[in-house]
C-alpha cells in the first residue's frame, strides 16, 4: 500500500504544471541564409518562367484550336460549294441545254398555247441567256470565296429551274399542236382517198391499185395512238396509195386515147380505100365517084346552064369527071387533078 501511494504522488507531481512543460523548450527558428530542410533553395526566376511557358502554351493551344475551327469551316464551305455546283450541273448538262435551246427556237405559231413561248423567253432573259455555267469549287480557294461561289451556283440554279419548267411547257404545247395537226391532215387525206376510190371504178389500168388504196383507208381509220408520228405515217401511206391510183388512172386514160386514135385512123383508112365496079367503059373497073362539091352559086342551087356538058356526060355513063365550062370538077372528081 505504501508503494502504491508513492507512485500516485509521483504521477501527480509530473502532471502538476503542463503549461510550464510545454513552454519550456520553444521551436528553433532557422535563419534565412541557412539551407532549407530539403537541401536547396527555390530560384527567384522559376515562377516567371513557368508563367511565360504557360502563356505560350495557351497561345499555341489557341492558335491550334483556331486553325482546327478554320479548317472545319473551309471543309464545310468546300462541301457546300460542290453540292451547289452539282445541283446546278444537273439542270445545265449538255442534254438539258440542248432541250432548252430547242424550246427557245419554237415560235408562237407552232404551239397550242402561245403564252408558253412568252414565258420561255422571259425565263431565258432572266438567266442571262443559255450559257454553260463556269462556277468551280477548288480546295485552294479561301472559305469566303467558296461561300461566294456556292451562293452564285444556288442563285443560278433557281433561274435554270424556271427555264426548265418553261421549256417543258413549250415542248408539250408544241407536241399537242403537232398531234392535232397530224390528226386533221390524216382526216383530210382519208376523205381525198375515199373520193378517189369511188371515182376510179373502171378507170384504172390495174385494179390492184384500188384494193391497195382501200386497205390504206381502212388502216388509217384504226389509228388510235397518242403520238403524231403514227398519224403522219398513216397519211404518208395513204398518199403513196393515192399516187399509185392516179398513175394507174393516167395509164388507163392514155391507153384509151391511143385506142381511140387507132380506131379513128382505121376508120379513116376504110373510108378512103378505093372500091371498083364495072362500068360501060369497055368493061374496065373505075373508082367510085367522090361526092360532088357544093355549088358556088348563091343559095346552093345548081344552074344547069352553067354546066352544058354535065347531062350529056352523065347520060353517056362516062366514068370521068364532070367539068363545068370554067374548068371546075363538079361530079366524079375522085382522082381528078385539074384540067390540062
């Protein structure tokens, strides 16, 4: 027990003045000129250098970022320009331009609706003529230049869209009128062919031409196509059949004329062929008497006093011509050439 009391007393003694024990040994302060505990002192220039390097890094990073953004903008402008030019080329290719020029050459008399021709002229004027666009997009161009070219292409594309619409209307109106005219022409040709077929009965050299014409008329009446060429071809076939028919009729007419001329010639030869009959002139044959010429006397009456030898000659049966007192033959004059 005594030992325990001594230990407690010693513990109390040690804990009696804690403040005094803490302040008894203050911390040591190192002088400025002494080395740091790490071993070396930080240089004064290190902080400014670090700041400068950081600034340079920021500037470089900004420049790189700006270049990246600019490159992306340039690529976007190049892509936009290429797409605008491609769209424009679809409306201004060689085939399209040829179609526009064809429509521009159509006049108001060739179309069913003349207003389409006027609209075409206006659209061509607005597009500043039908010229192949020369807009190009190159990677070497600046972003601003690419955007400018893209804008031009889009504006011109809008103008040529109007040209394409107007050209389509003109060509459609022209085709409609061509079809209408072709139908009317075929109807007229069918009427002509039908009339000729009726008039040609018995007047052709070859009746097969009439059959061909009738077949062409029937075929033309069956045309129901919506294209002018079908009607034009049918009209051409009818015209060919008509031409063959006319040629056959002309051949028949010429043949009939030749036959009539030959018949007339044969008849004339028969009328002038001499016939012989017996006479009182010693049993010889003599030509038949030709018809007497008309009397030169007024009123057409024959005065026997002017022909003193006529009655005597006729009574004697003389086969020679009867000559009046002026030397004119008045009877049996066939073969007489005049008085000696």
